[in-house]
């Protein structure tokens, strides 16, 4: 199943060449959360190349980031780039990693931090969501797959090693084929409105927009049959099969008139192709002791996740960690108050005892 799905991905994901090879860079991101809600984020990129400079990182760096490059001959990826910045609040962090005004980040990440005072303890909750990166998502997964099929997909996205052990072959085959159809329909959902608009602008009675709307499913089937057979999205071949389906070469005029829109689809495809080589290690250091987390690894007050791009290709992925810290000042204050109250009680008791004599 795993090999078949990987092959499907190479053919289907945007119908471009998708080679599942190891990335040239290894990225780790560590966020050290302070008790006051401020945080220090450190990004480390290890690479085969010594020419990346500040472009090594997933977001653009300005002068507010500290930057360091060093070479470590003992490592396989010996060129090491490090950037670090302190953020007063997680809202400031989100401005750079979620809504960067200079350049949109390759992968959008959103952080939420909550602090809850509980007398002797303070609880801290850190949630970081990596948002799905698939640019073609007109049809949500939830509306196309039933609950059992989504369970298969979640296992595939999270850990595909146990797929064949957990699910029968007929279910896996069904989900495999349905996934292929789902992705192609998402891609065609970007293309079909361009065709309809192009026909409206063409204003030729031999190719009315109503015909394109009426034959939407037939056009999709023709598009899908051609795209499945390619590892490149070749528009000339796509429009050849669309021409046969409609019985008129005028559809090619739409491509010429709407070439910019189709180039935008190409741009999205290439952007996703670049993302497929990304993956990163995410670590969070919390104040106090970790009491709950969905992390794959915990060491002291640090929680860690390995985030492969497939994990966030179609769904959001939330990393969650909760910690607790003793409020020693409250312990001492409460202890002092108790001592004072006991002392006052003893003094009052002694006073009453003396007065009674």
C-alpha cells in the first residue's frame, strides 16, 4: 500500500514531477517560552551548501534577528545556519510566522499561549498549529471521505508503517483510488471556472459558457484520464483531450486568452513541489514541569515533534504542551500567614486562660 500510494502521489499531486528524496536541508525550530509569555525562537538549518546565507530560513530575516553561520566538518551536513529572536508576546511571534507583511512564510504556523494562576501553581498551555499547505483545497476532506476512510488517511499522514496491519486491503485500495480522484477534483475545481470565464469572454455561440457548465463532469473525466498518465501538467495535451470532449478547437482559444490564470496554477504547483522537500523538528521548552502533551518526545521541560510535510499537506497539525510551575512565593506567603494565624490563636488562647484565673 505504501509503495502504491507514493506512486499515486508522484502522478497526482499537482501532476508535476514529485520526487520523494531527502531534503538538502534539515531544519529545527526551538521555542523557549518564558513565564511572562515572552518567548525566544531559535532556528537552525543544517545544509550541504555553504551559500544559502539568510535565505536558508523559512521566513525572511530582518535586523531584529541575530544570525550566525559556522562550519562543522564532523557533521554530514556541515554548513550550519542559526537565527534567533526574542518576542515579547506570541502575538508578535505570529506576525512573522503567520501573517508576515514582508513575505508570506512557506508554512504558516500559529501559536496560542495561555497562563492560568492556581494559587500554589501556575499552569501554562502552549499550542502551535501548522496550517495545511495544499493550495488546492476547494473540496474539504471531511465532505469527500467518510469517517472510516478519514481514519485511514490520518494513519497514512501520521504513520504509514501500520497501514496494512490495521486496515483490510479492500479498504486501502478504495481509499487509494478515492484519494486520487479527490485530489484531481480539487485541481480541476481551479481550472473549470477559468474555462467558463474564458467562454463568456470569447462570446462565441459555437462554445457557449453554458456548454462548459453542462459538460463539467465529462470535462473532468477527460482531464483526469490525461493527468493520471503524466508526471508533468502539460497544458497542450490537456486541451487536446478537452477539444475531443467538446468537439471544437475553440477551447484552445480560451487557453491563449486565459494563459495568465493557468500560469498561476503552475506557480501554485511549483510552490507545493518545493514544499514537498521540507520537514522540520519542532521543540518547545516550557516553564516548570510538563504535565501533558501530544509530543513524540519529552526530555525534561522540552517537548519535541518531527513534522514531515505529508503530515500538514492536507490537514492542520496541532502541537500541544501543558506545564505547571510551583509559585514558591505563594507557598511562603501562605505558610507565613498560617504561622501568623497559629501564633495569634495561641496568644489569644493563653490570654483567655490567664483571664480565667
